[in-house]
């Protein structure tokens, strides 16, 4: 089967362009915030509860929430950035707990 990358890319670009033109595409700030929140959730899902995931995942979700608060409620970054720093510090302290593993356990090694 021949590669269909170029035709699919052209179709996606054309549909996106039409959706944008007719105003049906969501605001880019919503997309950025949703992407940050979804990325944070996916880090926790795919990496599991590890020391790094407990910091990175919730921090990305908090950044997405801050982005929405800045966009919708017009909260200034001068307020949101210190709050994000406080969140980062809390997440880093939580990651130091003994109950949280350093790395995700390899499931294939457990099965054998």
C-alpha cells in the first residue's frame, strides 16, 4: 500500500481551514489549556505514579488551569506565576515521600 501521509495531511489542513473560516474552531487559548491538561493526565496514566510523574503531570495540569484563569478571568500572570511556583514546590515535596516509587515497575518482568 502506498503512503497516504500527504493526502491525509492535505485533507486535515483543508478541513481545519474551513472550520477556522466559519468560526467553528475553538479559541486557541482553550486548545492550549486543554492540551496542557491532557498532557498532564497522560503523563500520570502512561508513566504511572512515579517521583517524576507526580511533579510533571500535576504541574502541567496546573499550568493549563492557570492559562484558562488568565484567559477567561483576566487574572494577571504576576499572581498566577507565584501560585504555580508554590504548586511546583508542593509537588516536589510530595514526590519525596517514600511510598512513591522512583520508577515504574516493568509489567513484563512481573509476568514472568
